[in-house]
C-alpha cells in the first residue's frame, strides 16, 4: 500500500464523523436501492432543470457567460473537445471540457432562479448535482441509471449538509447552494469514479477548501449568484479526481475545529447546528422527496407572498389604483434577502434584483395577476403602475411563519375605500406538502424549452430525459441536449 493510501485509510477509519457516514452511503447505494417513485421524481427534477437551461439562452446573461467559459476552455492547448474530451452544454452547439461544461450547465440551470430548492436545506439541489454527474457520466460513458444514482447521492448529501445549520448560512451572508453543493458533487462524482469510502471522505475534505458562495449580489443585483452551482460542480469534480489519485485531506470537514460549520457560522455554530440532520435516515428517508419545484422564476422565499397577492387580485377583482397600502408578512429569517435594502427592492435595477424583492413581486402580482418571466422583463420593471404600487408595499416579520419547514407568506391589502383584504399561504406552492405533480413539471418544461427550441425538439428532449435510466450510455442524452 502506498504511503498516501495508508494515510487515507487511517484518517477515514479514525474519524467516524459525518463525512465517513456519507461516504459509506455514496459507496454502497445501488440504483435498485432507490424507491421507484424517488427515481421517477429524480428524472422529473432533471427534466425541470433542462427546461430552465434551454430557456436561459434567451436572456442577456447567457451569451457573455458562455463566451467567457468558452474563452477559458480555448486557452488550453489544442482543441478542448478533442480526443473524446468534449461534454455537452445544454442547448449549445459546442462541446467543452469536463469542468467547463459542468460550469456552463450549472449557470444555465440556475440562471433564471427558476430551479428547484430543497426547503429545509435552502439549497438549489439539482443545479449543481445534475451538471456535475451528467458531465462526468458523459465523459466516462456511464449508464443513465448510474448517473441518476450519482445525482441522487449528490442531492441526498447536499440536502442534509444544508439542513444542519437551520438557515444559518444565509444569516451569515453565505449562499449554501455554492457551499453545500461542492460537497454533494464531490460525493456524486466520487461514486461515478468508483471511489472507496476512504477516498470519498478525502474528496469531501478537499471540497472544504474549494466550496464558496457569497450573498453580496443582493446589494446591486449582480450576476454572481448564477455562478455558484456550476462552481460547486467544478469543485466537486476536482475534489473527486484528486482524491482518486491519493490526495490527502482533512477527515472531519464538517464538524472539525475549522470545519464547514464553525468557520462559516462562527462561535454560535454548535448552538445553531443540529449535526444529526447530516446523516439522519440515510438510505431510508429520501430528502429528494422534499425538493420543491418552483412555480415562479424568483427567490423561493417570496413565493408565498406572490401567490397570496395573485389570489387577492383575482378574488376581489382588485385594481392597483384601489390600493392604499400593502403589508407583506414574511419569515423573519428571510428579510435580509428579499426585503432589504428597501430602496433597491422597490425599484429593481435588473431582473435579478426583481427576483429577490418581495415589494416588487407583490406589486407585480397584484397588478398583473401573474408572476412569470414576463413580469421580470425590462418592460415590466419600467411599468409605472407596478413601481408606484411597490412603493406602497411594507413588510413585517410573520409571527406564525412555518420557516424553514416551508416558506410561508401573507399579504394584507388596505384599499382606499377602507376595506382590508387578506390572503395567507401557509405552505408555499411546490413545497413537499404541496408539491407540483410530475405532469405539472412536464408542462413547465415544455413552456420553458419552447422559448429556445421548437415543439418536436422539446418533445424529443422530454422523452430522452424521462427515459434517462434506460440509456446504456448517457452520451445518447448528450446528443439530444446539444444545440
């Protein structure tokens, strides 16, 4: 046994921590161990992600983002897609090297903020897990069933790791999709590479030094959040490959003295964290069932209020000019993300700004009785009726919030003729207690996909994704997804 291999074995066997348990789960899980309805749901979550990635090509962030990634790929020696190294970018004609393709696909899936969220962990689960495992699966010529199993591993691990601090990452200004996604991707990629439990533990230890994600984008509507899941996929792939070759890393990346939780949450980490959530029910209770599919292309924290505003406008045939004042009740833990700074929120400077403004979302929903991609475009953001109403939207902490079990929302409208109109969404639509059906996900896919491809192509993609576990070689799916 090599010195490095001996060190890995000693560290892995000696820790007995969270990383070790997650490693055993990733190593031992087989596709047939996953319940049938979880496998079906997994393919529908992937379908949702693919549809969003296709739609993203129609928006202004996609071209410069892909151009930058392609330029980086081209800076390497020779043709980056030569010798079988090219991996599919969804909806794009060019194949790219493994990590560049994973980065591009993560950015496209997350670019509209329309992708799924594991509610207790507050992470966009699929946006890193699928780009990572699909890219590596295509590179390796893995079966579709193996890719789905690796994707499930990444989602299950990421969901649990994200749940431990119970919203603490957001409160400290970290975006858990980037932080947590790197660890889930390290495990998903490691499983596809056939790593043993010791090396899977090392992969997580490496990810501790590559995971990242800042919430500073909230200050000015910047694009950086879009990078986080793709970067998590890159970090996970890098970690898995280094671990495969014997790179030695910390064995306690989560609960260690300088592990994920203590470094990112500070002195209060032990009081905030429930470490048992990281491994509770592994292989028996499937967190993938709790992944919420978004009905609105905006931050999940404001969905309850958007639905409540739409219900009030429709039920009472309300017109914006009748409104004196609006109060949005939101979970206290979300105020820094979707309510403040108020000056930015009432007049968003970009679509991304608008996606994180409860003031704008409520005003647009009351005005248009809808909150879709059209309500986030430039014309909508310049609509005087919406902007005037947004200035009249106040916010308060919701004393009856179900957060983080669900993202509750309530809207109270006071009209100029003295009426008080109120609607509450205790459980946000799409959450595990009010899930979108698989049929609704397929409809959402078609709506998004047809922004970029014609009907027959969209149908072909839908069928190829839903048949993913039947592909002997996942490269067959890549042939369909490319532009």
